[in-house]
C-alpha cells in the first residue's frame, strides 16, 4: 500500500497573499536587461534607457541616496512609484553633497557614495557594488542557463503573464560562505540562506513557521552590506534556495526600487537604514519595568485592583498592568468601550492604580465586531474597508473563534478622526498606552477609501494603524508608545513590539529568540514576547526559564491564555520573581542600552554578529545574544538545564561564579533553575541600583567591575548623562564620575586579574 501522509487541517486565513500568475506552457515573458544608454546625469544620479532581451524599453535610475547608500530603480516610467505610496511613503531618501557620477566615454559609469560605489557596464549590462577600496561587496548575477540556454535564475528585468507585466526582479551573486539575516521578525534560523521569506504579514498562529507578523524587506550580509526593497507588495526573497549561489528578489509592483547600503558592520548598515526611514522611538522609562497581564480571560475591576494589591504585597517589581480583551464586552471587540458591568467605575480604578505606582495598558485592535453598536455607526459613515461590490467587508478576522468584523479604513481621514475620538477619552481617564493587536487581516480583494486594493494596502496597513494610535497617545500622554503585534518597513517608530501568540514549549521559546534577533537586525531595537508562552499553561520550569529570558529582553511582559501571575506558580514563584528583581537591579544598564539603541539604531538584543561581524559563528549562533554591549545572555532552551553556549572572541566572566572563560569557542553550561546562563565582558563596568517596586528609585548608582582595567561607562537617565571613567593604577581602580547621578560605590567582582580596591573621585 502506498504511503499516505497523515491528514491535517488546512489553515485558512482571511488574508492570504495573492498568487502571482503562472505563464502558460510555451508562453514567453521573462526579460533581462541586455544593454543601456545614458540619457542624463546630474552629478549624483544617472538616467538610462535600457533594452531587454524581449525588446522592451525600460528606464533605469541609479543614484546616491545618502552617504554609503545607492538607490537603483527599474520601471517603464521614470515617475513610477511603489503602489504602497498611495497610503504611506516607506522610504525617504536624502541627498549626499559629495556624490558624483563619473561618465567617461567607453568606461563603466561610476556612482560614488563615499563608502559605497556602483559600477555600471552598459553593453552588456552589468551592475557591481564595491567598497571605497574597490573590492566587490555584491554584484548582479550574470545569469544561470541550462544546457538548452534557458535562464534558471531571475535576471535584472521583469516578467509578463498573459501579456501583462506582473513583477520586476533582481538577482545578486552570493559567495559560498555568505550569511544573510533580517527580513523582519522571522522565527526561522537566523541565517536565512536556503530560505524563501515572503513579505506578507500573517496572523502567524505562533512562532514556529516562516509566517511572520512583522516583515521588513531588508537584509544584512556577512560581507558588510545591506539591501532594502522599497515596496509594500508581497516581495519574495529566494535566499540561495532554488540556486545556492544567488539571492533572487521578486517585486510584484509597478517599479523595482531598492537600496544597497554600506556597512561594513551591522550597526553601520542599520544607522544608514534609519536615515532612509526613521529613527527608533525610545519608550518611556516605565515601559522597561515588568508588565503583568490579565491574560486572555474574563476580568473585572475588582480583580484588577486585587491583582495590583497582591503584586505590591508580595514585593514583585512591576510598573504596568495590562488589561487584555475582556475590559470590553464579550463579542463587541474592538469597539473601545468599557464593559459597564465588570468595570463600573474605570476612572476610579485607574486613579487608585496610579497611587500604587501602576501604569495601565489596554488591548485593542482595528476590527469592530458586527455585533457591536459601534459597527452600524461606522458602517453607515463609510469607515470600514469595502468589498468588490462596494459593501462593508465583513471579515472572519478571528478565524471562526469570535464574531466577524469590519476593518477600520485608515486611508479615510474621517475614519481616522472617528477612531481617535474613541481612544482619546480612555487616555484622558488615565490609560497610559494601548496594545495594538492584529492588523494583519486586510484581505487582498478589499477596496480602501483612497482606491487602493487590499493587496497593496495589506502590509502598510499596520503602519497606518499604529501611527493613528501613537499620534493620539502622544497628544494626550506625551509619548509614542504602542505595544504592537504587526509591523512593516519603518515600524521602528512604534516603540514597542512583541512576538505574537507563541506556544508554551521550549521549542517555541527558541523560535521566539530567533525572531527577536532577526527583528533587531531589521532595525527594531525595542522588542518583547509573551514570557511563559501564550497558548496554554507552561510547566513550572518553562515558566521560570521563559521569565528569565523575558527579564533579560529589551522589554518584559508576562501574558498568556491562562494566568502568568507569579503566585499562580507557587512552587517556583521565588525563582521567577528573582529574575524580575535582577532586571530591576540592572535597570541603569538596561535603560542606558535603550538610549544608545534609539540614538544609533543598533538593537538592544544583539545577535552576536552585531559586535562580531567577522566571526562566521556569530551569524549562526541564534539561541543567545548580547543585551547591550557587555552582557551575553543564553536562555536555557531545554528542561535538563544544560546547553552549549558560544562565547565570542575575548574573555567572559560567568555572572554567577566569577569564572573567567576564554572566547572564540563553545562551552557546555549547566545552571540550576534559579540561574540563567549569563556572562559579562571581561573589564566591563555595569551600573546597577537597588531594586524597588518600580523603575523609579533614588538616583544612587553602584558600579560593578568585572575584572580590572581602563574603561568608560555612559549612564543615561531622565536627568541626563553620567559618565564614569575607570583607570587602573597598580592594584587600585580609580573611577572619576561626572554628571547628575550619585555613584555611591564600586563593587569589584573577585575574578582573576581584578584590582584589590576601588576609589571614586
């Protein structure tokens, strides 16, 4: 009997990506640029008329978009723009005064952007990017043909189906040892070589597939450059999958518009990427404290206040209480109205929580249940996306679990004003921030107020949604914080994002770590996840291990379908709370790392390749990370409490034992349940404070010296910058401090080579 695979349920999505049309057998339509001629040059950009192998005439533009950034455009019309610009401009290139375009007769055209140069060969066509020294960083693939002469890789050109242009494409040659990362919050292996990410935001149902809630069409290479595609379309990257030596990019849009970005290090690529899009938004300091959620269960005013009192009585550090779906009436999500029965006096509740030192975050999304009274009001006013017949698109956004919904149309200014009017009273009552859930559900066949198709709107919709919520939050509360599940290119302006609905397993925690690292390499420094896992109840040991991972993440929230309150895990409450207290002790270090991340664009949760780009293992070791520059965190991803940890070049101090370990190797580490594998860069000065109930504590700082030697630490806080400079003098460490913080002492960890004493001046 032939083998048959087990029968599994097919997953249906309200918003599947549209399929590209398939050419009929024998139909032509694949064209490659064959040659080009110069039409114009303005000093920083050239305009070229190109002829393809299909005898089409296309326009190529190559120019400087900033220092170390070169932009390439291919289209039928030089004025063509990505279709997503109907809703929002994703990339905003600047100018670089020192750019030049050299156009000597008979020689390749050279576009010079300082650290990056483009060399253009006209006949035959070829495009190569080099560093300032002339060494090749990346170049167009010259085309792979089979024995019949047919192309087996997509050329720089475009494709037709049934006589209609359907996509543009580009291919880059890949070195045999080249690694690639980025592409947004991708939960697969950090090195995407051999994968095929598609830029389409999914309700991913977890963190264990290639589907992603947050896509960013940006990747970084281990060879010291990045590539950014400016499009809201479902761009597809074949990262050496179908052909192991080529990265192929398919853009189903009206123009191929991409940027090559010089490094050579990932932070330098990300800094230039930020200049093209936007700088990351720094969350308010209280957001770096613990967030404890009601969980996905019915809540009430009495329960919220009781939870707050219990947190304080048990000495659990916490700054934010998150109220999930059930602050609203069951079935009315998300009409943004309190459940009057369960929350009869929300203003009094919010005021009382404020006196206890709690901020409050409310769950919401851009879908309104057809059972809600707000649905008719919005439908009659035209505030929802429409279907092809011009009626409200009532979509199964909850995949059959809850009532179907209308999707707020943020391309309609009146709908934006209406939505802000729903949020503004809640903020004025005392709500601090909103968790902006979902927003991946715009169907491809929907129609927006501004005429955009659902396919063109789908990815950028989340930016419009989060922009609206951030704007009204800033208006009332003075900060931009949202806690977002979905995002897209430029989404780092929304200062908090979390990893979606993870399963409660060690495997899912591992995938979550990978997602956070990839998202950090996509320009998003402030990221979190549901500590403990979301779906189901974690085992006691997994709850502790995930809480430890959360406590040493950029942001921390305990949340799930069942409670994640520490006292509901009595056998391990002490271990979980100890992890939270470690976070609060490290708060001066963490917040300083956050300020640096907002300033530079480099992630707080740093894949090892961020600081060690020349180490091949650093592009592969994806279950550990640097938190800031000096702490190496390796969450325990197995229940036996033992794992392999790769230590990069240098010396590392075991945080718990003080043992000094040489780097550039793997070490086998075992840790009891109350300890997460944690290492400190030898010689680091780590600022710490006494942990309290909230992040706001008296401004006394202690420096902890791990080893001894000259060094400097920058301590950022709301009161300004404090700089501590350490100088080794024999057996003494002298520390000079300038700035508003009061440094009350220096603790010297007893490690090999450490000084005997420290003096503060």
